[in-house]
């Protein structure tokens, strides 16, 4: 704890995480990836409705983007959109105002090369965004559906995306 306290009062150390996230978001913007600006202090966010506008909110675009990113990179992100909302009293989805793919950057965990890798994979995915489709729940608990629910790709888009990725990068990527 002493080290953490000491580091958090050292401006250079305390600002390094925010600086890395700013770099990350700026690199996405340079490549035309619809990142949310200005950059946050804990994460970079991608606007899923702009990234994959063909996926309707009824098919959870932020969750679909998070799943697609994982398939092409192994990078875990988090959906912050309609899946994270509770259903209304009649069991209907309550649509979120935004559909974001959140890419958290914990302090002292990642390097610039990590951010460059994620941006590279996001860029590839953005160039192939037409392959990304929606999701549907196959298992939806009454509470914490965003955390313990199970979804599947609609119409097998996940397999087509993986095939396109293997065609560009091979089986070992």
C-alpha cells in the first residue's frame, strides 16, 4: 500500500495511465475508428453504433463488437449498452442511450505496444465490420444478465469473421 500511496502523489506516475489512454484513443481516431473523445481516465471507448451501424440495438451492437474484438484479438472488453440495462416490468429491453465497447486500461499493466496491438486489431475489424452481426440471448438470468447471461451470434457471423481473419493472418495469429 505504501508504494501505491507514494506513486499516486507523484504526478508523473499518477498521470501515466491517463496519458496511455489518451495515446490509445488518439491512435484509434487517427485510423478512423469511432472512439469516444475526449479520452477517459480509466478506459478507451468505441461507439458501437457508429462502428457497426447495420446492427440494430435489438441485437446488442456493443456486445457484438466486444465479441468480435475478442475473436480477432483475444482482447477482452466490456459491453456498456443495452445488455447492461435491466428489462422493464413487461420483460422488454430498455435501450441504452449509447452502445459502447469499453477497453479498460488498468494502471501499470499495459504498455504502448499493447495499445498499438489493440488499435491494429480494431482497425482490421473496422475494415471488416460488415461481417459483424448481432447477438441474441440463449440463457438470460433474471438479474445480472450482462454478467452471467449467455449470448450467441445471429446467423453464424462469428464463423465468417473468424474465416476472414484466418485468410488474412493464418491459423497461428
